[in-house]
C-alpha cells in the first residue's frame, strides 16, 4: 500500500511544480507574441510614415 501513496505524493508534488511552470511558459510565450506583434505593427507604421514623407 505504501508505493501507491508515494506515487500519489510524487504526482502531487510534480503537479504543483509543473503546472505553474507550464502556465508561466505559456504566459511568457503569449507576452513575446504580443511584443513581437507590437514591434511589427510599429515597424509597419514607421515604414508607412517614412514612405509617406518621401512621397510627399
């Protein structure tokens, strides 16, 4: 009976460690995507302004 209890305990500990790490990784990835998107949009806007200035 001891081994299943140990397994459950280990699984519980792993879950407590792994879940926040995974959530953290997803949040970081999401933040990076948003930042990259913002940079791309910013670059496009700057490019449009520069082209507009040159054309004018």
